[in-house]
């Protein structure tokens, strides 16, 4: 039989093994806690997380104390169970915090990643009742296209057709896609080339457009967007800035080039906790920058040349710098409303939308579907587009108010992740944190005011994108323009 001494020695050896295992496990957990906390500190410093009321320094101090405590336990090899427990607890806390920050940064990165490219779908279009169903059938036919205004995309399409089908199309020069469409409808040509960004323009001019044509070939052109690294900022310290909020009128990929139906400039002064929303009506008759060749047209048409054209157009109109932009399509608009639990807005007079949705007067609660109907309606409102712009401002202001509430700031990770496919912005994460820190610091909401540029509706003015069509235009009121510019500068100057 095993002697008592032998059993004691074996027990001692087993205890030493267990002690050694606990020590190794404690060291591993402590290492995880240290590495996780190091990432947390790096992220907090890099992105200004909790940078208010010295809260970030308090967090740094707590982390330093915890690491110091863990190192003492490890090197002295005392209170092994306590050391193991603390190492486990802090490894879980710092690990979860690091994981949450990493996920949040990844989700936000997706929002900015799509700003680096833009996509446009190029098509070969024929009449709906045409017997032509393949580009091979167009051999020897002249296909009109406006190479003077969209040559790069047109040539990309022709090259793709030649490579894939061994077919070369003969181009006929026209001034615009609108002119090419007129030739197609009149029977002058059998087919035309079309950039999908212009489709909504043709649909507005001809309500039966969609039923009159069919596409026999499509090719998506993806281009890299060159970032302006030398862009002048509104303020040198980044605490005052302008954001262009563009609401595009298409579903699908957020990188798709499209006209902009909602055009709001959000002027933010984090020093005074003020936000000013300035709406410019979509029909405003202004000089369109970049692809618009500085010619007069509807503001909404600037979007078909890319979001940069809209940015530059509004910068020229208001004599300001637009530091960032946020581009949101209707699908993301729906998601955002529900993500923040709906919004409450004031409706001065009851109305029924064209979709049959009734809105009573007074303060109303909007979910995603009702909000979309609310901001889209203009035909059943007394002042048409002006009232629609006011409603858009109300909803945007309500969303900002909801997003800056502490509860939603805590849930920002899930909000960013769910919006990543339908929202894009070139605003850096540090600026987002600047807003969040200001909100948490003040304990209250930013003061949000709004204004809208006034225009006078008229017909008969030429459109650069749609020559030959008599479109509704909004001539800018000079006095209103001066007042809007003064109000924006007042917020920028901290008045």
C-alpha cells in the first residue's frame, strides 16, 4: 500500500502543477488584458474618444493602475486566485471594449470606403417593340450618343461591347441624351446609348419613358474618385464645419451616380453647440460646376455628374467651403428612421400624400414608411416644393436630435453597421467623435435651426442637361440668397 509520505509528496507535486497552471493562465489573461487595453488607449488617442472633461485621462489612469496591479500580482506571485480572477475580469472588460471599438471603426470604414469609387451603368437602348434584341443586330447602324459631355463612359461601353461581342458600333454625335432619345422615339435611329444617371431626367420629361424602351446591353463603369487633399477647411481646428447632405433618388448601391433630390447644408459649430440646416430647393436654377460646365440648370441635375459636382456647385453659390458630405439613399433613409425609434415632427396643417397617407396637424410620430411619404410629398402641399423642403428639414433635424441622444450614441455601432450599405460619407471618424463628445459633455442636445433658400418658379429657361425641354425652374431670390449666406456665416463665426 502507498505510504502516507508518498501520498503527501504526490499531493504536493499535484498542487505545484496546479499552482503552475494557474500562474501561466493568469499571465496569459493578464497579457490579453494589457494588449486589449493598449488598443483601447490607442483608439481613444487616435480618434478623440471620450475627449471631454478630462474623462479620457481618467480612463488612461484607471487602465494604467489596473496594468500596474496585474504586474505586481504576476511578478510577486502572491494572491494567485485573486490575481487570476482580476486578470480574467479585466481581460473580458478590455477585450470587449477593444472588440466594440474595432467593430465600430470597421463599420464606419465601410461608410467612407464607397466614397473612393462611383459607378454608372451604360446601356444600349432600343424601342420596346423593336425586333432588335442583340447588339449584333446593330451592325452598320448609327447609334447616337453625346460624346461631348460623357465621352469617357461612352468609350468604355463601346470597348466592352467590342471585347465581349466582337461588334463595333458606329456613333452619331448629339448634344445630349435627351436629343438621342428624341431621335429614337421619332424613328430616326434604331438604337441609342444611355447613361442610367440620366434616366430619371427622361422619365420626368416623358411619363411613358419606361414602357417605350428596352435595354439590350448593359455595362457598369466603375471609376476611382480623386480626393482633394488640399481642400480648404472651414476652421483650422476642425471644430466648425459644413456638411453637404445629399438625398439621392435611386435604390441599390450607394456608389451609383444619381441626381440629388434633397440638398441640405448642415453647418455645425461644436463650440457653441449650434447646427444650422440650409435647404436649397432641387429646382433652383444655378450654375452647375464640373460636368455641368458652369452652365445654368436645375440643382438636382448636378448629381448626375457625381456628388463632387453638387458640392462644388453649392460652394460657389454660397461662397463657403463644404468640408464633408453625407450621401443617403431612400433605402437607408427608411432604415435610419426605424433604427432611432421613429421621429416626432410638427406638421402645421393636415394633408394626404399622393400615396394616400394622411398626416394630421400638430406633432406627429413618423416611422420609416410614414417619414418617407412625409418628405416626398409636394403636390398636395400649399407651397409645393418649399413646403417639402421644410418637411425634409424637420425630419433631418429630428434624426440629428435622436442620434445625439446618449442612448443612441451607445448604440452607434449597430446603427453604423446596418447603414453601411446605403450611406456614404467622407467625414472622418474623429469629427463624428467631436460631435459625440460635445453632446456627452453638455448633457443636452445641439440647438438645431433651419432655413431655406427662396426661389421663384418659372418655365422657358434652358437646361444644359436637357436641352430642348421646357422644364420647371426656380430662379433664386437675391435677397433670400444674401440672408441665407449671412445666417450660415453667423453660425460659422460663433455668433
